[in-house]
C-alpha cells in the first residue's frame, strides 16, 4: 500500500512540475529595450544578420533591427556568436553599465558590446526553429524573338552551435522556337565546421549541368578552409581556399577527371530599414592543376527588397567562364540576368 502511494505521489509531482514548466515556457518574459525608450515584451527566438526576431502576444512575431536595440533581458539559455566568431553560452541581461550584453552561465559571464554581437540562437530551439531558407521564382519573355526564360532558385540552411549545413538548388531553362532548349542547373550541398576564431572547415559536393559551356554533367567534391575577413551588423565578407576534384561528362568527347585549386569570396549587405534590402555577391575561381592553363570562374549577384512580410522582389545575375570548355568549340562564357519573386522562411 505504501509503495503504491509513493508511486502515485511521485506521478503527481512529475505532472505538476511538467505543467509548471509548460506554463512558465508559455509566459513571454524577454524584454527588449529600444533606443527611443520603448520596451517590447515577448519571446526572443533568434538574432542574425542584424535582425532580431521576437514572438509577442499582441503583435505576433516582429522583426527588430539590432541597431535600434539598447538592452536585452532573456533568462533562457542562448548561444551567442560575436563578430570574431567566438561562441558564448548563457542567459542574457544588460551589462552593469547598461551599455552592453552580459552572457552569463553557472561558470562565468562575458560582457559584449551590442555592436559586436553577430548572432543569437536559443540553445533548446526545436529542429524546425533552426532551419531557414528562401525560394525565388523568375521569368522573362521577349515577344519579338519568342524567347522564354524560367529561373528557379532555392536554399535551405540548418544551424547548430558547431556546424551548419546548407542545400542550394538553381535551375535556368531557356526556350525559343526552332532553337534547341538550353538548360543550366546546379545542386550543391555544403557542410561547415565552425571554430571560435572566425575560421571554418568546408566540405562541399555539387552536381551541375550547362550545355552552353560544353558539359552535360559535372560532379565535384571540394574541401577547404574559410574565414570572415570583415564583419559588422550590416556587412559580411568571407574568403576561402581549397582543392576540388571534379568529373566532367562533355556534350561531345571523352569524360575527364580534374583536380583544381579553388579560391573564393562572398559578400553580403543587409539593411532592415524599410524597404528591407539584401545584397549578396560571390565569386569563385578554379585553377586547373592537372589541366595546366585551364581557368574557370563562377560568379553571382543578387539584390532583393521586401514588399510584404517575408516576400521579396529581386534581381539576380550570374556569370560562368571556362577558358577550356569540356567540349571543343563550345562557348567559353555564359551569363544571365533575371527578375524574380521570392519567399523567405
């Protein structure tokens, strides 16, 4: 009898603790103070690229520009990355002088100037809360030549404290009467191991098609190193280098396997004063090691502006160059410019 009562009492205690925990989790107690003195109460979800996401009861989920924030109070356990790539873990409170962010845990605390905070993520965030991405669709038509071009671009990112995984897909279809259709496409998977000194190891696999440049398929594996060269709340410049092993199936000719040295840079600028604007540019050069004298260049640029919440209008351009195309006589250069409508999540 006593054993049964003890089990029942334990079950009641467990249920009570669970209910209390859920009730506390439902109460939104995080406080964001803006430079104009406004206090916004809600649930801090994340902050990245200069934009803080706060879930509120009355206004739903709101986006706040990080430059307008002067104080943050959030008792949950967060992962905070500074502009140098260092990671800090703990609850968030204003620093003793009220001008910075104190990241405190049971062992120690670290004060960061607000301008040095690059990213904030709730450590116990669920799987889906760590996923972000975008989808862009574009099309153009020229009546005089009956030229139709369709463009599809998608990206998904999953982030954890020590690594991030991304998947990117890009496809362009061009159709014109009495002319063979042209297709350009790429599917890329990337893994980045993050270190606390702004450096990262990169592994990437890709499958590409571009008949204009003379290859039916190109599969490649790249390994290398990258780091932030410059970073603040509105800009990021990343540079990296590595080695690429690729296998090419030309439109005409023999299949080849190539080793290349790769050097690349990417730049992002983001401003969230209306209209929200996002600029992204990237360029990667490939230098042939077993095909000495061959040089390839892949570059892209994208400008997007928010017109409705999470919906954007954009312009995207790309440029591909190959000094020695896989098929003899194929074009060395392929470029395009497309207007698109996009959604981000």
